[in-house]
């Protein structure tokens, strides 16, 4: 796999850089229970990586138009925000090693997250990652979040790098679809959900951890 032409690597945040997806899933189910709704992993997983508006629409389609999606979301993310303040959040394995390697190769690094900007900036600052990225785009920076390609296209445009020289790193199926729509290569590093056979075919490669991505760069540079 030759990636010597890569000039920009775009990172997702949740579940790719930071160990947040398991936290979100736990808070999702607990908040659902408090509101009187039954929830499990299968209800949560389609919400991964899609952004707030798409997530609310999905839940209303499953639970009915009377489901208080905005209230559920507000309670859930306030608790996530408070958790990050109180306890912090861990990096996923291989994050520091990969960032250091990309710096040594003079490869640009950006973030494209469907999450809320305030939370993204707070989580990155709290985890000592905010200064590792010169461009950070979130849900507030585009009209449509993943699986739309808008976040990836805007991030590449901000760097002045064409899609053909951009590599996306994603943990979610919606992120892979967004990268495909942007006509960018994408490495998938799954977190709480393994890709379907269809999504696996759409990814340039699927790896167990970011350590594997480090190995790919070391073999090619």
C-alpha cells in the first residue's frame, strides 16, 4: 500500500482519537431509561458519527415523533461534558505515536468531527491534543455532517490539499461513507462496532489499532 503522496491526514475524534464512544453509549442508555424508554447497543449504534440533527431524526423514526430527542440529547451531552471535566478521557492506543510520526514526516493533520464544537474543543484540550491539530472542523462548520462528505471536503480545502492526497482515519461506518463521498482514501479502525462486509469493501483498509497505521507509514516513508 503506497501512501507516499499523502499530504494530509484527517482524524475523526470520538472513538478514533479518544475513548469516548463507550462513555456515550452508557450515557445514552441511562438517559433513555430515565425518560422511560428502553435502549440498548443496537439502538445506539446507528447514531455513531452522524451528528446531532441526524441522530435526533433517527431516534424519532424509531421511537415515534413524540420522543423528546432534544431533551435526551441535552441531558446526555451535559453528563458527557461533566464527565470529561471531572475524570478526563483516555487516548485510544497509538495516538501519540502516530501524531509524532506524522509531524516528523511534515504531513498535515486535521480533525473532522460530527460532534458539537464546544465539546470537541473541550475534550481535545482536556486530553492535551488540541495543539496537535491546526484545523478542527465540527458540526457547526458545515451544513451536513457525516455521512455527507462536507466535513472532510472543508478540512481538505482549509489546508489547500486535494482529495487525492488526503487520507481519512475513521472508526465509524458513517465516517467511511463520508470519506468515500469525498473521494478520499480511508483507513477504518473500528471501536464499538465492526464494519459490515459492504463497509469493509468501501474502506481502503481496516486495522485493529492506530499502531497498525503507524506501521503502514513507516513501511512507506
